[in-house]
C-alpha cells in the first residue's frame, strides 16, 4: 500500500462537460480540462474521470476530453466508465490515463479483469465496486489482478473496510473533516474521492496539514533543504530565478524570505517578498497570473534558488510573458532549439490548414485528403530506407527531413501535437 493517503477529486463527464455527479446533471464546468488543471494546481494527488456518455459517439467525444484532461491535470488520472472490453482499456491508457477502472456492476467486467491485468499490469487496473459483498465475492481476483478498489457507494463503506484485503479509495459525499480523517486512519483506506474532495479542493493543503498533525501520512512538499541552510543576503533574502518548466524560458527574478519560502512549499503557488512594499506577496493574487511550482533547486552555494513553474498568463506586469524583453545587444548566432523548430514548422502547417494559401504544397496535401498524405508519408519512409544504404549521411538527413514534414502534415490532419508525442516518448 502507499506510504501516504491520497486526496482524489473526480470529474463526472457528460456531454463533454463536467457535471455534479452520477445522478446530478448540473454543469459545474464547461471546460473539464481547465477543472482538471485547477485540481492539479491545488495539489490533488490524483484524479478520477467518470465517462457518463450513453452511446458510442458520446464515448468517443469523451475520450477526446479525457485526453485533454490528462494533458492538463499534471497528476495521475484514472479513467472510468464505458469500459467493457480490452480495447476500451487501451483507449483510456492511450489517451493518457495512468489507470483504467473496471465497473464490477457491468456484466463481464469481472471476467475481463485477469485479461487486461496480464496485458497492461495490475498497477494499471482498478475496480469500481458498489457493494461490500462484491469485494468478498471477488476477493481472489481483486488481490491478484487489481491495484486498488474504488468504493463508489457511501452506504457500504463500513462493511467494505471490515472485509477488504485490497487498498480502498472511498467515495464520499460532503462530510465533515473529522469523518475524512477517521476513514484515512483505517489501514485499508488509501484515499478519499468524490464530492467531499471536490468541494474542498481549494483547502487541500490545509486539510493535509490537519491530517499530518493527527498522525496521518499525506503527501506534502517537505524541503530537502531547510531555510536555515540557505545563504541569505544582508536583508535576509534569497534571490529566485523563475523559469517556465516546459520551455525553460527565464520569466523573472524575485526574492524570498523564510515566510515566502515556507508558504510556497505549503501552497504550491510561488510566493515572494516585495522589497519595495516590504511585505510577502503571492504571484498572481491580484492579476490571476499565478505561478504553480513544479521544482525548486538551490545553486552550488545555496544562495540562489531556481524555480521551475507552470505560469498562468503573463509573468511580467507589462503583460509580456517574460520580464526579459528589453534587448541590449545581440550577436548573430544559431539559437535554434530542435523542439522549437518542430513547434514552429507545425505551427506554419496548422496555419495553412486554417488559412489556405494559393500554390501551397501543404494545402495541396490537405485538399487531396488523408489517403494522399499517407501515400506521400509511405513514399518518404521508403526513401529513408533507400538513402540509408548510401554511405553519404547527407542523403538520409534530407530524406528524414522530408519524412518529418509529411508526418507533421498528418499530425495536423489528425489533431496530434508535438507535446503529446514527447509526453508519450517520455512515458516509455
């Protein structure tokens, strides 16, 4: 079982929107991916997404939304709902879910457990169970082939805890913090989810502090380097260089005192000390342009901090994304970044699809359709094979470039981004 207890908000997805619950179609968010980002930014440990669609078209649309949710959440996502066969599990995992859930109320899913577990690994499979009796009846298969059990009915919690020999994630309505801590104190309960967690998403850090104070292990950001180990300047401050965690672009430089340092670690939002105002400030508190911390690193002398962050909006008060935009001097040099080149070329291809240009070869391919694009991609792949037999490395370089261009045309046609490709490669 996990060494810490998890707080897991859930998104109920119906008609491509997030609704209040299984039986409550009140829309809580028109943008489920943004809601997932909100939960992740507020230090949720994981996320569960329930696909409540009622037909195949709705399910396919939900998968697209789940793909966006996984990209935005930045925490592990469990996909649940409409899982009836091996292909459904595969689609959820390919969409970016860390795990897929089998609903044991659905006929055939108990029998499916062993097959999908052996194919993808038991850590990729969880079971959604409504009755404690279903845990007892399937104890052997759950213990061997399932990572966790998500208990989705409150009335069966006590019975399930009494009989469970597998890790339980308990779904809760809006209940008291005392009840949450009581449940998390149970050995078999590894996490809580449901409306109670959704409603308290903004307070998750405070709830975790309360749990930790009551001896319940929770995931917090304990610093490997204490404030007293850092070298401060004459004002008791440490400079912080702030960097976009994905693009690595330097966004700004600010300062922290001990209070700002500890608040950053607790809240997950970058917090600084303003030398001009002589007070602590949370970046984005007035503008909404928060910086969510991804990583803090001290330099070799421990007198400067590098913060890698997820930036919402602009870092600079002028409206620029980065504060560093006033050019002083610039030599001519090759500053090409391979990933940025890919992004720029893909951006041009995307623009051609939206704004066709007469005489454009890219638009010619889009006009001819998917079969023509695939034909050209196949031809370029063959050219790579032929070029590889040539001792001149330049030839294969040219052919690979041609192949990558046609591949990017296919990516735009199918709505695939480089970010999705690199994330998939990183997982492998």
